[in-house]
C-alpha cells in the first residue's frame, strides 16, 4: 500500500528545528525578513528594540571576551561546541564567547545599523548569502580573511569562497558547498524499468519521464517545475557557464541558460511529464507532500536538502538515490552551489586576529567540517574531509544510512564542476521579477518565454 505523507503539523518538535535549518541553507527564513535591506535598514529606535531569540555564553571567565551574532540557533550550537575544542587545544588563547540568536531580518538590519554608526557590531557575525551584497557596498566593514584562509585554500571549493568576497578579497567563511545534485526515487523508477544511472542528459531525463508517464498513466510526474524558486535556472546557467550578472553587477536575464531551461520545462508540462511544483518549489510543506506521496520521481536540489528527507519524509528511507544532475550536452558542468551563510569578523572587533583564527578553525578545520557534516548535514567546503571514508562512509551516519548512494561519492565525482552564481545588490530585484512574474506566467500560463524575460528585464533596468 502506498504510504501517505505525514504533514508537518504532525511532526511535533521538528518544525522549529527545520525553520532554523531552512534559514541557514538559503531556504525559508524565520523572523522579520526583508528581501533586501540595502541601506534602508532599521532606524536607530527600531534597532534598539530588537529582542534576541536566545543568548548563551561559553568559555572560561578569564578568557578573551568575544561576541557572535547569528540568525540560526543551530549555528550557535556548532560554534559553542567548536569553542570548547578550541579552548582545550589552545590554553594560551582562551576565549569566552557570548552567542546571540536574532530573528533573520532583525539581525541583518541591526548589523547594517552597527556598520553605519561605527559602533555596536559583534566580533563575529553570520550573514545569509542573499543579504551579503548589502554589506559589500562602499567600504567593506569586515576583516579580510585571505591570510587566515591560506592554510586551507588549496582544499576549499573556490566558488564558495568567491561568493562572500568583493574586489578580489574574501570576507566571509562559508558553512557548506550547497552542491546541487539530482534526487531520484530509485525504488519507484526501478518498478517501471527506468535506471536513473543511464540518465546523463536532459534528453535522457525527458525520455525517462515519457516512459514513466506511459507506465503510470500519468499518475506520477518525472519532476516538478518550480514557479517560486530559481534553483533550476541557477543549475542551467552553471551548465551554460553563464551568470545573469556580470563582473560589475549589471544584470541581463535574457540569456540562453535561463531561456533554455524555462522553454524545456514548458515542453515537459505540455508532454505531461512535469507540472508546476505545488507550493512553488520542493522546499515547502506542499513540496514535501509531493515527494512523500510519490507524485514526482526526481528533482534537483542542494545536498543540504538531505535533512528535509530525514525530518519531513522519514518513511522513505532507502528509496532515494543521489546522482549528478543531467546536462544539455555531455561535458558541461553538472552542479552549482546554492544557499549558504558567510560568517565575518567585524573591523570594530578589538580582537580581530583571535576572532578570525577561531572562525576558520570552527568552519574550515577538519574537526569543524566533520561536525558540520555529522550534526548539521551540510556538505563541507574543505574537500580534504571528502576523502576520509571513516566519516563519509560511516554506516551509522543518518544521512549515509538514508540514501541508496553515498553523497560524498557524488561530491567527489563532480568536485571540479560545482559552479557559483554571484549574489549582488540587484539579485533581490532579479529574484522578485523571475519568481513573481516570469516563472508563474511561463509555467502556469504558458506565456512566451522571450517576451516575459524582456518584460522582466525592462523592470530590472529601472533599478540599475
């Protein structure tokens, strides 16, 4: 008998946790989010009224006092655990750190105000990837991290460092790669003689979808076409070696990497092998239901989506396989990094050196990366850890145990193919136009793709 999806409401205790994790991965945000605060953050009076969600202090009383802000309580827990290891390993550099978790929008607005006034910033602060461009306008108020990254540089996925940089310098330390992979319901597909391992191109993917449609009388779609998220478009741009903004931050969304994907998805919908994703994208409650009720057989998403399976769809353990994404032509890059949090050290810190040393230790050292993988379920940016099979192939690891394929086998296969799409000040305007207009009009109403992209470009040009 087909299993029925357990609604989020029934998963008591998971919801609060997942809201936090969603935020850290570039998914749904908690708190008072704004799409792009820019230089229009909270006023001084508003900022003073911001109340934290949680405060904790870790470390000896005689340690150097540091302060860290985040918008994800799970991140605080990671830093706290790494601080205890740091203090055990560095008796001459003891740290006492106060961690403060704020709602998403409040924290970013508060940091903007601190930067503008030149006072009140913490020593260390998390910044969500979509907000990062707001902090690199003008003179950057963060410590350059390149000399601290240097010991790890040859082993870190460069595209993820570059996302948190400006003018050739790096300011933020990432939590994860966010490598996009294809999730296949292998248990379902194999029932109908479809082997996902033979799917290398989008043509192969489409043929598999037509075979699935015929076998199930259209009851199961090969995939969903997102109308409320740009992950498919980012993947397509990466495969075309394109970006919809140039080095100066100027945007042009009328590129083949965008148009080709939307037109292909329109064809899939017409053929009956895809449909607009319920909820707008797969990383929503309706999206989890779509997966849990076996309505779709495959979709691309970052590796951090593994946690969604475990927390929202636990009864599908052992069904799903992870694989590289299909491409238009063999030889194209098969992945793109999506979502993330870059952590910075403020120039206002009185202990910049110590704060920077601890930060790279917590997020780039092998001990830090191991914990990021095992506890947070993120794909670490230090590829040295990808080689440690005692960690990556641990049968007791909940992520390894859930999927039919090993995520690090896929990561190592696509290691040199993980591209990045820049986050720049105009990005929020692009996302607004694409999500609210282009994708909805094209995928829900079958509107002309080129005309919709031009219309959206006209609106974007008014902002740049």
